[in-house]
DNA sequence: CGCTATGATTCGTC
DNA sequence: GACGAATCATAGCG
């Protein structure tokens, strides 16, 4: 309105009333006053719309004219007064709003994923190099480096975009502030107002940032799920690993439940790759890290093995023979040493490889000795554990060869599955499982089912 | 391409 | 939390 007024006075020589003095339109429903205001607004709009058509010089000249107008200081002070009064109502309407919880969540996630925050390792090249150095043959290192590379890519995009936004925000803020400063010559603008305006701009930009963060989070989630899916893929163990696990399984057939330590040892021996152990979100696993993950793979294997062995013992018989024979020699030797028995006519002619040819002289005595070692007193001790495994192996071989059948009254003391009537593994420590050869009902369940 | 083997996952139980 | 059982899903073979 001031513009209109001043422009009117200055350029057209009209007074304020000049505008109002226009003749009323012939069919006006509203009063003359309303139409006059309409006209005013129309003029202003027109001026605004045509402002781009004006040349810069023209606009500058107009501005200059406005600034130099004799009424300007007076009008300016009036405006200041009005502003002082109305500005108060604006102030305090918008206080510092609390941090957006969703934004905080996004920030936290980006931080946790290593997208925001300090750079780790520094770039994809470093990540790839680190992965290559750490893993070597493991295919997981490839996957892992791939994941890292992709994450780094996301990270880079995120930071570039963020920087762009920040730059744009700063530029825009500066621009607006310049504009306001410029405007403050013709209208009163308090620093508070500038501050508020800056706040508004920042909020606008932060909402854009939020979108960026959100889409970055989504990208990370997608990458993550894809990576996890890839890890879900089943990888067969290496032959050696399967062999080692099978050896343990068949040599501990009476109690194929490896302890945590044994699992760890087996995992180490089998060099279970991390990719095989990263089946679940690592966060879900224990804090111990890869050890626990790898032993869980071993647990999986034993769980599967137990159930499948039990389900179809016949199918595994050959395999059992193979592994039993494989370990028979060492087992026999070790048992001989462990037992420290004078009467150890140690099986020096193992004929390894052929399960059917393994011969055990004095098998009865040997067996009895082994029985005694199978007691509780040895459980838990290293010797006990060793002996237990060797006992298992020997028993198995014995059973397969039938070499012990004489003198044991046909009671097959070694059941290849050592399963009780319920289908579960007999507890090796319970006397009833393997004790007296003369046991009656207890042995009924034995391998005749084969 | 179908089938089997096998590693992983899920669910219920103890 | 470990385990068994069932199931899923893929590797690998013929």
C-alpha cells in the first residue's frame, strides 16, 4: 500500500484519495469502498506481475525515488510503531521445538550403520583391501568387501548430498538475509525477525535433510537385507571339514554332544568360514563374536547329523564304518596308553580302511576295561573324554566286525546308534547304557533293528 | 529338470 | 538356552 501510495503520489501525482475517487462501476454489488480496495489490490498485483518486465534501471530508479521521498521517514517510523505492536504477537508463537524423534532415530541408525559419523577405514579401497587382507580365500571376504563398498558408496552419496543441502541452505539464508537487509531500508525488520526467518529456512532444509536421511536409511536396509539374503545361501562345508566333523561324531557316537570348547575346537579345525557363521544378524548373536557364531554352525551340523543319523541309521552305516575304522588305530593306541594295562595286546594289525577286517584280540577284556573307563569318574577329565571317544570308536568297529561277539553272549553291547527306547541318545554316563554284558532288557533295543 | 544331500531356520519342549 | 523335529531352501549330481 505504501508502494502504491508513494508511487501514486510520486509518479502519477495522485493523492491517496485519488484512487478512491474513481467513479463507481455501473453494476457494483458492493459499496464504492470495496471496489476501491479491489482496485488498489489490482494495481498492486499488476505492478508485481509487471515488475519483471521493468528494466533494472527503471526499478532502481523507482526504488531510489521511494527512498528519497520526503514522506518516507515519517511513514517509516509509523510502520515501525505498527510493527512494534503487531510483532509482539508473532514472537513467542514458535519456540524451539524439541528434536524430532524420528530424525533422532534416523540419525542413530545412520550412525550405527557407519553412514554418518567418523569414517571407518576410509573409503571403499581401504575397506576392500582390509577385507582382502583379512579373509583371503574365504568367499565371505568378497561378499563383505562388496557390502563395505556399497555402504561406502551410499555413505559418499549421503555426504555429498548433505553437503549440497547445507551449501544450498547457507546460500539461501545469506540471500534471504541480504534481501531482508535491503528491505529493512524501506520497512522495519528486527533482528529477531531475521532470526526467525533463518529458523524457518533451516527447518525447511532440515525437512529435506530428513528425506535424504530416510532414503539413505532405506538404501542401507535394502543393502543389508540383500547381503543377509546372500549369506543365507547354503554353502556346503569343505570335504575336510565334513570329515573332521564326521570323525568327531562317529567317535563320540554314544554321546555326540560336543561341549562348547569342543565345538570351538572343531570350528577352528574345520576353519568354518565366517560366511558360514554369519547366518543371522550378528547383533542377534552373542557378544563373543565369531567364536559363538562359528560354534553355532557346528551345533547346526551336529543337530542335523544327530537327527538324520537317528532317522535312518541304515543309511549312515557305511559312513559310520568308514570313520570308525579310520580312527580305530589311533583310538586303540591311545586307549592302550590310557588304560595302562599290562594285558594290552594292542591291535597292531589294524588293517585300516577295511572295516570288516579290523581284529581285536582279547576283545572281551579290552572291552571290560573300557567299560570301567566309561564311568562317571572319568567324565569331564581330558583322559576320560579321550577314552570315551576311543571307546566309542572301538565299540563301533567291534560291532561292525563282529569280532567281539564271542564271549559276549550275542548281546550287542555296542549299539551303533546307542539309542534308547525313546529314540534318544543314551546318556553315556548312565550305567545302564553300556554296562554289564548280561543286562537283559536294556539291550533289547540294540542294533538288531539294522 | 528332478531328486537327494545338506546347511539353516523355526517351533515346541524341557 | 540346548535340543529334537519339522521344514525351508539351495547345492550338486545324474
